[in-house]
C-alpha cells in the first residue's frame, strides 16, 4: 500500500491561487505561493495519493487518485517548472490530472514503478528549486 503524508488538496489549492495571481500579473504574490508549493513538494516524500485498486490491462496499470480527486493546477505547475507537457511522462509513468498510468504487468510491479517515478519526479523538482520564473 502506498501512503502519502503530503496534503495534495492544499497543494492543488495553492497551485490554483498561484495561477490566478500569475494571470492577474501579481508576480510577487505568485512567486511567494509557488515557493510555498516547492517547499511542500520537496521537503516530504512526493507520493501521489492513489486508490489501492489498480486496473491492469495489456502491460499498463491505471491508478486513480483517492476519493476521485483531480490535480490539474498542481500538475500544470509541475509541468511548467519542468518545462514539460501534461501528462508528465517520466520513465514508465504518465502523471495526469485525473490519474497515473504506469507500464507494468501486475499490481506489485506497478506500485514499485509508481514509487520510483514519484521519487524521480521529486528529484527533478528539487533541481528546479530556487529557479522559479
């Protein structure tokens, strides 16, 4: 079972607030909010909250976020700082606003790959810390 201590609902709300501030040309406010997001994302283990049930079909595993939540603003933020499109493709994972797809043949392999890719994503995000534009 994959557990997450990170408050993704709070991160989604903050990412949305940062987008609004950025769109209203409130650059300093957007930067402050984005720095708080970066602090949250980089200080704890980045593990997306997914349901235990995994749908396996043809070498692909689909995870949905707990409680049918979606994280479009957070993923847009991560995509923007990493200069990549949504879904964010990383190794065998595709992180999308409504779920995560992993190249795997069974639940155990899918969970391991998901954890590895979350860790890798966090390393990439940490490398960008302090370089928010």
